[in-house]
């Protein structure tokens, strides 16, 4: 009597149900703009398109908000100009390793410049928001600056310098990100009617900001402690401890959360004219402008850094069943629960984790029975 094939093997090869963000970043990998497959003219058109949108959208928004200081337009011009200067520097030194440092320093300058153009004496809310974003920005500059100086390069930007049009497109996109990511700030700093004291809505937003900043900072420190156990460039393992067992990109979860918190504060409190104004058209548009900050923060991270890191991880460890298991059991971005106290501890990898990953490195390289589709 012929033996019936067991369905176990077939089940192991069935597609794994992916989250919406996981599907989104996988699609981004497939459609990534590459200088090898994209004409130089396309990159130049995209540069002109971004510049056009930033300039004329800023004029419209400043007019809508009745901003005599033209904070949106100033932010657009400042952000793009700083990044074009960065592009020129990268050509001169034939490297884009300072991309993050120039970008983040430029963003800090944009914060200071916009805050200095507040029409009246800054309100308590404007002061708190300015202090929060400066705290985040200074921490970020210190972190990425130390990382670049220690590594000497950043793989995400290494290929930019090879094609001038692609390089210009990347720097222009960075300027657009700085401008778009600050929409909630530019709106608050343009608000001449922000005279109310902090309310429960503000405190909730500040709580979300602090929680996001803590998650981002702890995740960065955990990864630093993990990588510090190896000489630069010699670590061929991935981190799956602490917050990195809670999310595959907990630092980005924290960043999206903190910008969401800042955006909530920028609404203007429970008594904000945006929530109580009779002119629904004006308040809906303005609230929509504020909401661009957290939405674009998530969108930009998924389609740039997160996508590139996932692509690199699949290239390095895609044949390892342990890597596939990690991706199955750990959400790419947003978990369905808060992190535990154990997950927020800052320490290197445990002995058990080291042994398990060493075992994976030498034995599991040829084990590709499990397929993540």
C-alpha cells in the first residue's frame, strides 16, 4: 500500500501572514529606486518636484495660517539649502558619511530659527515643545555623530556618492523630510492665538513624547552594548534581546511615538481654537497639517532606513531558520503590547543568546527548510 505524504513539510513552506507594515517595506524593497535601474533624469525630476511642492505648499500654508513670519516657507528654504550644502560637501570629500550629522544639525538649526520667529513672547506650550525637540535633536546628533566617527562610514549612504543625480536626490529628500517632519512645530510657532495654559491633552502628549524618547534611547543603548562586545565590522550576528525582542526596530517605534506626542501638544490643549472653532473648514485643514508630522515620520522610516535594514538582514541571514523565526515572532515595528521591565534593561547579550547564535552561525547556514514569503 503506497505511503501517504505527510502535510507537515507543506505546512512549513506555507506563506506566513505578514503585517501591513511588513508587506509595505517588502514592497518598498522590490520598488527601491536604484541608480542602476533608474535614469539620472528621473532623479533630477524628483528633485525639482520636491522643491516645487515644498515652496508652493509653504506659501499656501503660511497664507492659510495667516503667518506673517512665513515660518513654513523659511523652514522649507532653510532645510533644502542646508542639504544642498551637504551635497556639495559630499562631492568635495567624495563621501556621504556625514549625511546624518549634517542633516540633524540642520534640523536643530531649523528648530531654533522657527522658534526665534514666534510673533509674540513664546507661550508656555511653545517653550515646552521647543525644549522637547531640542532635547531629542541634541541626543540624536550626539549618537549618530559618535557612531559615524567610530565606524567611519554608514552603509545606507555608501552608494550615494557613486551617482551625482542619485546623491542630489537623496540630499533633497532629506531636506524634504526635515521640512515635513516639523509641520506640527511650524504650525504651533505660527499660532498667534496660543495663549491657553497647559491642559490634560498637553500632559498626555508630553507623556507620549517622554515614553517614545525613552524607548528610542534605551533601544540605541542596548544595540550599542550588544555591538560593543565585538570589534567594529566583525559582528555578524543580529540583536534579539531587550527591546529588540519586543520589536525588530524599537528605536523607530520610539521616534514615531515621540513625534506623535509632540503633535498632540501642538494642537493647543483642550481649549484650543482648533478643537472649538466654529469654522470647521479651517480647523480640519490645520489639524490635518499637524497630523502630517507623525504620519510622515512613520512613512519615511518605513520606506528608507527600516526597509534598508530589513533588506540587509535578509541578505546576510536570510538562509538561517533562526533569523526567519525571529522575524515570525517579532513584529517589524509596532508590537501589540508595552515592553516589560526586563526588556528595557540596558546590557549586552546573555551567555545563552551568544551560544544560540554561535550554534546558528556554524550549523544552520544550510538549513533553508522554512521559507518566509
